[in-house]
């Protein structure tokens, strides 16, 4: 059965594993792109306006990481959020000890900028 991709409601934010958010609660106004296998959340990508567009965190359940389409489909949702917000770029801070996150950023077209910040260009 194909996965479903849709935005999470604020009531569904509690379904995101706490370690993904480093124990933090998502602030009001955050939009979350979700990947679902039936009623099971298997991936998220968060979108929040903080003076600029900042996309984090990104998570996909380990057993779903080899499916190949979750990241592009979540990214497509985040691009739509970005366009709807009238923004032309997205920033993400990727820690040096997160090479897998760096690979994902580069996969969707992000470019490193000075200070190790990444920008996702939305055209």
C-alpha cells in the first residue's frame, strides 16, 4: 500500500518521537509535512517562520529510510509551505556530526553558505 503524505494537525504533533525534537515542544504556527503508513507516522519535516524560513527537524523511521520516495515527497510539501508563505529560500542549520542530514539537504538541492548554514532555493 502506498504511503500517504499530508500535513499534521497540531493535535498530531504528539505523534512525533520526542527524541526527534530533542525533548522540545513545537511552537504555535509550525507546519509539519508528514508521511503516513495507514495510521502510523513514519516521517516528518517541520516548517516554521522565525524571521526567515527555517526547516527542521527532519525524521524518517529507520525501517522506512530505504523506500526512496519519502524525502522527496516530504520536501515537496515543505516547498509548498514555503511558496504559500511567499518566501524565496529556506534556511537549515546542520550540525557537523549529522552527515546523514547533510546528504539529505544536498539531495534536495541545498547549498552550503558561510557559517555552515544551508539554503534551500524555492523557485
